C-alpha cells in the first residue's frame, strides 16, 4: 500500500523542507508527498528563497502540490495579503509546470490548504474522493474565494484557501494547514481532523504527517516534542 506524507506550509524555507524530507525518509520508494500549499511567502525580501523552494518542489518525485492562499495570490489578486509581492517570472513558470490542485483525497482524508467549512460540505455520506474532485472544478467560486471575517474578508466561513482554524469545520476527516498561530492540533468532535501548520515567515519549523499511521515528524525548534504519534499529543 502506498504511504502518504503530508507536509504543512513551507513559506519559502527550502532548507527546512530538505531537512524534513531527510529526517522523515519520505523520498523512499512507495511514498507519495502532498504539500498543503503556501509553498512561498512572496514578500519583497523572500524572492530568492521562494525560488529555491519551488525549484526543490519541482524536483520531488511522486509529489502533489495544493494551492495555498499565498501561492494563489499570484493567480488571483483577491487573495493578496499585507506585504504580498507577486512572484517573479521564474516562480510563476514553475507553478504552471507543477499545476497545483485545490484539494486531494488520500487514505480517507480530505486534504486542502485551510480546511472545508460546513457551509460548503456536501450531503452526508458523499465520498471524500468525490468532494475533492468537485472542489478542483470550483475555480472562481465561493468554496475557493471566500475570505473569512477573521482573515480580513466578509464571509462568516472562509473557503478552502482562507478558513480560519477557529471557524467551524465540516464533519469529515481532514488534514489542513493555514494556521495563524502555528498549530499541530486535532479538530472535530471525535478528533478526526488535524491541522499541521507550524510555519511562518520567521520561524524555522516545519511538520509533516504520515498517513495512514497518523504520526508527526517535525524539524526546527521543539521538533523532538512534535515527533510523536497523535494519540500522545497534548491537544
């Protein structure tokens, strides 16, 4: 069975991504990589490291890249943010070649950048693979573009690029990033969903999650604390 290693927001830290890949042994045969978006930071002072990160990502074998709001702001200016500086041509060309998706289904989990809110959830019992497929056909629609009030927009619940981690989450198993606080935390009444974003422009942390084992591997400050099975986490 193919194992899946899901990596949270990178924000242009190519060195940290390389360290995580080495520590996790996620480049082994039979492993698929999923990147949850925000590959780059796209500030005026991060162009060089954003390019290095995308160059590394493009070389990764068996890798699926999802859009983050930082990345998608280069395609749709509605997703810009304070300090955003559009990626230069080399980065945009790599984006075109990599062809990021909005959502994916792996090991029974819906994977998106920020998580699917209840107002966008389909009828109970809908297959997660079908949900991911529909989301990937929704470019230009609210499930992609809605920005929540907590993130500076006008929607009560943000779309899959902008839902805040404090907002409601659809009752299906999900893995997402986009945490404003830098979180590794279970969500939902049964703890079936997880946020694995510990990154920011400034810090040197990055976390990945093995599926189906549900085990975290992290690099950076306090990485040893994060590298434990989920059931051992103090959530």
